[in-house]
C-alpha cells in the first residue's frame, strides 16, 4: 500500500470510533479521486436526512399536565386505546391537546429514528475524515464542522454528545403499551403516571423539545408564541391546492400512504396551518415565519334562519363532502376568497370548530359586525390602553408624525391618497433637511425598519398627483421600502373611485389618522398665512394654490409653480388624530387587509413584497415567571373577554394578559423591535417610551381641561344660573405654554395639540370588495354619522371638505346625513329646546379654474350638488326647514367658511384666499368626536365607492363645563378640540375662552360666532369684493366684476383676491381714502359666512359641450 496512513484503532468504546491521523508520504493519484468521490457521494447521500433547526421555538422548557384519560369502550383495558387530554403551558400560553397512546409511540419511534440517523451521520463524518486522510477523498469536498480544523498533531476525534442528548430511553415508553391488569381506576392511574413520566423525559430536555418531531407533536411553530399575534390556538399540517408549487421533497406532499386513489397527484401540497384569533396563516414549514398565504378574518354575511333557534348564523369554516372517501375536506370562506383544505378525518371537525370559534367568539368576533356595522369592536370599555390625541393643522400633526417615524424600531405603514417624498415635516425647511419624508424613511430603512407604503393609483387624465413618480422615488430609497399602488383600473374595472385613507402606523404602537395626506400644500399653522416670499416655510411646489394652477409634473419639487409675488397660497385647515392601544392595532389590521389584497392582485408572485400578518389587539407580555396580581385583577374587570387559551381550554385557565410597558432602560430587544418589559407592573398600553410621548404629554390644556371646574362658571352661565360653590377663578391659559417633554412649544402653535386622554374608541370605515376584498360592503362611517346626529342632545359641530347629502325622498343622493340633521332639528323645534348645528365647509371646491372658465365644469358641478343639499330646491335642508320653522331656521342651523389675508411680500399687494377646509370632523355635545378621512358625500359614505377610515372617540374623562346656561359634564377630548378650533376661527386671545365655553347660549352662538362671521364677511367684501359672495348671482355678473378689477388693478387672482392700495369711502358727500390694512385689522380670526345666494340664478351642472357632461354624476357627489 503506497500510503503510510494507518488505521490505528477500530475499537468502538463509549465515546465512539477513535482514529489517529498519521503523516502522508505521497499524494493520492487523480485516477483514484473520481471513483472515491462517487463512492462517498452515494455512501453519504442519507447524511443530510434532516438538517438541524436554525432557530428554536422554545427558549425555555414547557410544562405538561395530564388533565384526563378516556377510552372508547369501558370494557376494553388495552392501554393503546386510551386517549389522553394533555394541557401544555409555555410562558403565559396554554393549550390543550388530545393524544392517543399510539401517537406517543409514533413520536417515540420518530425520536429513535432521528437518534439513529444522527449517529450514522456522525460516524459518516468520521469515516469521511479517515478517507480524506487516506487521500481517497478530495479536500475541497470535505464537510467539516467548526472544530474540524486539520492539525499536524495527533488528534482524537470524538462523537458529538448531541445524539445522546436527544435520546429518550425506551424504558420510559414501555409502561404506556405494557398490558396491565387490575381494576379500571387503577389502570387509568397507572396509565396517567406512565404518560406523565414519558412526557417529562422529552419536555425536560431543550434539544428534544426543539426537535421537529416534538414540535409537530406539540403542534407549535415559530408563530405560536409570538406575543404580537395573540394566544395559541390550533396548528397542524394540512393540504392545500391553491398555492403555487412549493419546491420540496416529493414524499412530503403525500397525504395518504398510497397513491391508489389519486388524491396526491392533483397539485395538493402539504403546508403548516397556524390559527390565531384574527387570521389563518399557511407556512411552508413550522419553523418559518413568512406566510405562504394568510386569511385575515372579516365580517361575513349571515345566512338567515340557519342558526339553532332559527336566527342568523355566520360560518367561517364549513365541512365539505367529497365523493372520494379518503378525502376529508373543509372550506374557509372570508372576503372574496374561498379556500379548500384537506386533513385527516378526525381533524376536520376540530379544524372547523376551532376556526369558527376564532373568527366569531368575543371580544373581537371579527366575522360579526359590531356597532354601526363596523369590523372593529368598541375599545376602551376597560383600561385596555386606548388613548387619543388631536392635532389641528399640518404643523402640529407633521411634527408628531416625524417624531414617531424617528422613533420607529420595527415597521412603518403609510397609506395615502397622495404622498410626496420631498415633503418637509418640519419648518423652516432649510434648517430641517433631515425632516424630509424620504430622508426620514431612508434613515429608518438603513436601521432595518421595514416600511410598507400603499398609494392610490389615480386615473392620470383626471388627477395630477403623479403616483408613478412617488412610487419610483420611494422605491429608490432603500430595499426595506416596499410600495404598492392600487387599483389597476383596467383589470379591476374601477375608474371612478379612489383610496382616500390617510394613515401612518408606527410599530403597531401609535397611529395617525385624519384628513392630512403627507403631501404638498398641507403644512400650515393657526395663522394660515397667504404668503411666503422669500421662501422660508413652503419651498417650491409646496407653495400651493390649486385654484390658480395645478402642476402638470411634481418631479422638480423645488421649482415654484405659482408666482409668489402675484398670487397667494391657499391656506389649509385640517384636523388629525393620534391613537394608541387596541384602536391603533385595529387600524393596522385594516392596512394589512388592504395591503394583502393589493399584493394578491398586483404582485402575487413578487417575493420582495410579502404578505403581512395582523397583530392582536392586545400584545401578550412575555411570561415573567410569575403571574402578577394586576393581570388577574384586569381579567376580572374585563367584560366578555375570552381567555387566552385554546378553544378547548376552560375560561379560567389563563388570565387576561394586558399590555405592559418597560420601566427604565432595563429592556431586552425582541425581533419585532419592541423591548420586552422586565417588570410585572401593569401600566398603560405602551411597549416603550418613545420620542413622540413627550410631544403628546397631557399638558397642552394645563390649567383648563385638567380642572375645568376651576372656571368661574357664574361669569359664563346665564344670569339665572348660580355658579358652583367653591369654584376657583383661573383664566384659560392652556394655549400659552405647551410642554413637550423638556421643550416648550412656540406661542404661535398654542392650542394646536390636544391632551392625550384615555377614551372609548371605535374604528369605522367605508370599504367593499373592490377596495379591500371584503365580502360585505361596510358603511360604518355613514351609520356612525347618522346615529350620533340622532342621539345628539345639545349641538352638532361639523367641519368637512364637502357637504353633499340627501333627504329621505332623495333618489339621487343616497347618504342620509342630511335626513338625520333634518329630523333632529324638527324634534328640537317640536320640543321647544335649544339645539344648534354649525357646518364649516370650503367657500369653493379646491380645484383649478375660474368659476366662469370653460375648463371649470368640475368646480361648478360640485357647487351645484352642495347648494342642492344646503339651500336650493326641494331636496335642500334649508328649503324644508323654512317651510316649517320660518325665520327661526337660522337659530338651529347655519353654514360658514374660512378666509385669510396678508401681504404677498413686504410692501407688496394685499391678497386674500379662502382657508381650504379639509378637515373631516364632527363634535357632538362636547362628549363625542368623529374624525377621519371621509367627506360628507356619497363617494365617502356609501362604502361601495371611495375607501375611507375614521375613529369615533367618546370621552370617559369628564370635566366641568356649561351647556345651555347650566353646569355640564363635558369630555376632555371633545371640549378641548372644540375650544381650540373655535378660538382659531374666532381669533380669540388669552382670557377670552370663557366666552365660548357654552356653545349653545345666545351670547356665544349669536353674539360671538354669528356676529364675527358677518363682520368678517362684510370687511372682506368691502376690501376685495372677493368671490364667492352673496352679491354675485350669475356668471355674467362675475365676468363684469372680473373685468372691472383687472382694469383697475392691472391683474387679480382667479377669485378676485387682490386688494387696491387705498379704499374709497363716501362721507358727507366727499370721497375719502383709507389704508387697506387698517380696514383689515378689524377682521377677527378666519370665520366668514357661507354665501348662500352666490350664483343662485345659474344652473351649475355641466352642459353638453363640456366633457364633464358625459361623466357619471356620481363622480361629483
């Protein structure tokens, strides 16, 4: 033999084969290498029978308890026929499994097989190393572990002890199958002891517990114990047919031992199914975390009369009868999807029951409609961490959103009708370059934060928001930024409707919802300036006035579209809201549902765009080794809250697990980026202290909402009402200093950020099959509007971008907000009670084109439908109320707009513009607030058209206030929001807030609100003659006015918004001139009357020579 390598020892001892490596004197010939490689290849082909798990499911040992033992026949004493009900517990998760003795034996044999294969594999590694040393093998093909480094010294090679560590002695399994005689009771006791002893063997070993065999037996996966997905329910291997072909071993697709009936040859594939309270996920493998498919449970139609008592019944999963007796199938139907799933015969009914329980049981019951027909239940009925905070105008909201994004640790969801990557969230923009949206997202993406953005894909001929450009810019930021545009108009057949939600969700921790898109033109302050020359606040196309000019391209964002020296910007008024706790997760669930639906339709096979998994409404804190008293107390307080255990567990098995917050820096990071609390103390819903929290501290209303009872009520109430005894006398100075952690907000932002309060919250939305893939049309926003109006007791305050609605007999306009208002006012009149409805809307639609221009048919069409709703024709509310109430109608309902003015630059022209009301908010009785993205029109409210989302916030923190001249308990959130809005609109200063604390008495409504609007309107008319106004009744009159002012001034804006340098007035027969700005100094705030007589002699509907004439009227209402 040419080689000097010798086999020194072949003895097999306790430690396994032992070899000594000797020096080689000559290389192995090339001719010998090829056959040896072939031989090794075939010899070691089974070495990789099962690769070790890269991740572990258990990081501590679970516990098992035998709950009960049963047998099919009491006379049968065979231990193999016993059925064991076993309760497992891991951290704070509990679940029950029913196992037969035979299954335990199969598990034991699988573990033995695994141990045998691993031992063979270890011996193969040793033989391979020996052959390499003999020069038979090729070094490049040698597989070595981390410690298999070649060495010149003699090194004994030992067998790894891992195989021994995963060994379960057969002696532990023998008592389970050993025949036993005796009385029935003693047999059960011995069987229970034998089973418990066997379970203790493998549950006491971390290596065995994390083996695939045991994980399959325990029905656990990598999603089982993720706290963000809720309690552990049912899991197992199933067969599905609808998925693309999965690359895996051929035998893994077999659903039965043979192919005789052809049930394995028709594209059915084996996957791991994970059932959670809100979804059913399909994984390729239990150790995966990325789903192949996911069914997010949603409201299902009821089948009338199919219930046990003849009532309506909803079924998420149903058993399907198959002509082949070997096929046991059930069907899961949700939204517009229906998926067939096969499993073993005894498990079909278990799966059907478990899925229906998960989708239908309280507290969520995702497949049942909740109040208003919403997909989401009311939150905050207990101390579940539901909190809300309002923001008025863009500056306050954008700064809060920027801080939240900067604090993101895991994921960011953004959903918008329009998103501009170049938008600065903080101003002045030169000093805040890092606050630009694309820069913020890039910084977080580089830190590993996953960012998902849903854009509305517009019809390019109708809108100029250029979502293609936005998508391209956003995708170029980083690979961690994923963008979807939806819908595809041609394939979906949807051309008229849009995705209108405006959402930012950070780490499932905080959500921003309301009227503000992250786009140009939205940033504004309470001042509502009309100018910025030179550019300090609004750069380039952010100096926005769509009435004058709408850019054809947004790609050169820093280039001005509007001449700052000649035209004002259009100020933007909006209301936004932040949510924490379960309401935030409900909104995130809506985003996930929409994202997954868009992904399936737009990019079903695009691996870089994943399916998302909705998180549970309450995050389960990691098990701390002991159950806290607070958790148990919270469980007792929770009404109709199901236990966090499997469907087979009793309700007392596990306490309700409420969210907990980390205290101090002692936190550990988890994969989802949320620190794990180390303290068992139960405190309000939050997993970490973020930069956003100092911004939203409960301090903006300091001295007011914290103790509103300290007001001098006697100065506010009517004379016949005596002030409350012991009331303190402090002014409402909460707007002067707002604490932001260690910062103090500037005075010009005072009153723009509300208190962060605990409240009752419910998410409402407008969705249908085209927008979210739901099987049921949801119009819960519409239902909430009508219900709140019907139940209002004192007043309703509405701000909205549109006001188009119908009375009961209206066959064209289908939403019934107007009908609800009409009926509520009639009831108040009949009962002779004071009741106010105040509506604030834009003076003109925010679309390009002069009212007399040929290309402004869209503007005139929207005006037609709004005037039809308000005051013109038999379908209008004022026409019908005047017929009953006469002149008293104005005591019950009135309409207003907002306007602002200023110099275009120092010494430049004085200009005015409407303040565009884009907020979508309704405040009722200073106790309830409905805010979101939905306009008051059919597009937003019917559910089948635009997709929308909103939140109803009902206060549970009450403060002392006044209503109708009497003491009143108002809500902290609602009252503070109304006072801040009214103080902005009315231009109130510190010390004047007492005048509007009571919204319905004459001294507030008539003497302040109505009077201020009339005075401001008169001043603007005197200075500008701006449109719209009540003196212009026809297009011919408008043309004459435009011609006169252009001749007088040289130019004017599209809505007559430029003032002359001097105003002429006639006194004692003489003409006197006064300075324009002096006259305008009498304007208080921004409130003006809505011009009900404007264009009253014109039919504003499109005519046959205008393209809008051929469009569906539904586009405009």
